[in-house]
């Protein structure tokens, strides 16, 4: 029986035979940087870029993304292209160069101070600035020019990723109506009451409706988007097909929960390199053999519920002092978007909580919380998964959550517990995880206690079902379903 990867490769051969495949995203799959005077490369750990890299490696094509590494320009050709992955090239990356002003306005400004808080609804007020909006439009046009240059006169399928490029399909279609555009929105779509505050709402909706298909993680986000369109612009809804018709153009609306490369993660986590890195983590954090390791792995972002999980750890120790010295909680994650005041304030809040809880509950040879700010390589990420007995995903709102799925793939011995926020897209697929409401600190603390005390038999039963779910619905099946649905509804692809 063919694997999901083989099925995807067959689908691409059959359905996209005459089309040039282009993926467009803000983030690049690999960045190049200078290390001790030499050029090295870094593969971002986890997230959409990592999962899409697996698809491009399997199927080939071109990836258009912002070149953010300080040595990115040193490895590309005259057209800004480089073949990837570096060790075994199988697709082309076309890098788009942005000025500091463009990054500040398009990325830090409109993308992450307007769209990100608007869509996540976690009580952080969006900021809408006309100057940021102009840069957002400008950069989306730059991406459109880069994509159009790459495809030339070829028939093409452009697969657009996420909220940074909401206008890209519109700008492409203005020049080439025959190009097939489909977009996957990786973050939540808010309810129409929340979305209506956006001053640029009509332009954003019209930009997204230039796509031939628009997909979200879960059906609830589909419904929110359709409701927003019905309230804000002139468009007709076809409920039977679940599509929207705007100015004569039809956009199919679908839900496809994104996943991860199950086979790759479950195989690589048992490699010698990962085992060695796991041992170095144990030495770095002075972890005894009997010490339970609870961990969180997140960018330092206000949507991730990091203060809430720290408060839950503090409440656990307050209620049940017998758990002192029985576990350690490791919070890993890199600082992000430090140009934005809300992120600097969040970092200060986390620092204060870590200091307070450690001061209150530490013993002579033990502190309950280890907080490490750094970007992990993929190998280090796998080592942390291997090390961790309990993974805490306490997002206040999350489109999916790749960490939760990767952790499941990594636990080949089944001796693990996933604590998962009910406000993640992943919660709908993974009912065997231990569900938490991160706003309910009292219950959160009890769930941590339950996870520590859970029997090995129950852990194995839960993890076995979780792994079966991810193995069957991996990243290749996600892409295969996406392309097949596009082909079926458009009746254009072969």
C-alpha cells in the first residue's frame, strides 16, 4: 500500500503535470548566516515553514520568501535563487529582499500589530496605522512581482501561505487571471464582530477572495470568514458548494487541519545525534534520573499562555508541596518581535513570574522552573521532545499548534502526556490529550498533578491513539487533500 508521501507525489504528477508549482510565504525554510567568518545555514525548528519544506522536498517546485539571514545574499544567483535543501537540493528558493522600513511596516507593523492580535482575540488591542498598511500593500506587490517573474508564461499553481500575504492573490490575478491561486490561513479567523473593527477589512476580504480556494484549519474559521464576507462586502454565498462569489469570481472555502511529517520525526528522534543532545540537556539542567521533566516550547508570544502555565506551576506547588523536587518545568523559546512593546512587556512579566515562583518554592538543590530564551535547531527540538515526560501547550488561541503534533510523533515509547489547551485547533483532532482551559489556573494546576500521577498504562493508551491519528493524517495527506479538493472543485487541473 503506498504511503501518504507516495500518494501526494502521484497526485502532483497527475493533477499538476502541466503546472509550475510555487509556494509563497513570508518565512523562508532555510536561512544562511555567518558563523566564525564562514557561511552556515539554519533550518527553523517546527512551524509551517518546516512542514512545507517536507512537501517541497517530496514534490519539487519553487518557494518565494523573504530572505532574512545575514548571509542570504551571499549564496544566491543573480536572480536571488538558491537550490535547497543544501545537502540534497530538490527545489528552488527565490528570496525577496526587503528594506528595514518595509520589514518594520509590513511585518512588525501591519502583520503583527494589526492582523495577529485581530485574529487571535486574546485581549491585546490591534493597532492599525496607515503607514503600516501602505508597506503591507507594497510588500505584497513585491511578492507578486517575484512570483510572476518566476512563472514567466507558464501555467502555474501558486500556493500562498498565511496572513502576511492577504493581498497577494489579488495582485497576481490583476496581471495573470489564468494563474491558479490557493491560500492557507495558518492562524484563526475571528468572529465577524471582532473583525469588523479593522479599517482595511474590505480590502483584505477582497484580496483573499481573489484566490480560487481559501482554506483554514477548522470549519469554525470557515464559518467566521463567510460571515465576515456576508456582512462587509457584496458577495453571494453558495451554501451547497461552500463557496463565495465576488465580482463574478468564485472562491471555494475549505477546512484542512495542517499536520507534520510523522515518519521523519518518529525516526529521527531515535538517532544517535538526538540521543547525545538529550544527554547534554540533562547535564546542562542538572537533571537526575528520577526527575520528571515538564516543558513548554514556544516563541515568547502573548497568545501562547506562558504566564498562565507558570501560574499553574506555582499553584500546584502551593496546594501540593509534596511535589517539590519531584519535577522541573523547562520553558524553552526564543524572544520574538521585540520591536513591539507588548512583547517586551510580556517578557518582563514572565521574568517576574519565574523569579517569584523560584524564590518561593526553591530548595537548596532544586528550582521548579528553568527558563531558557534561545532558538533551538531541529535536532535540539527533537532532543527536548525526547527528554520531556509532559508537554504543556496552553495557548489562549491557536490556529492549530505544530509542537503538540510533533511531540506525539516523537514519543515512540508511549510514556508521555500531552497537556493541550482546548482553544487550539489541534484539540479537535486530539481528544486523548489531557485538555486544559489555560484561563482556569485552579483546574490547570490539577491537570498538571494528574499528568504527573498518570499510570504508565493510561499514558500508553492515550499516546497510542494520538500517534495513530497523526500517522494517518500527516503533512503529506494534508497537502494531497488540499490539491485534490482544488482539482475537483475547479475542474481545471488535470
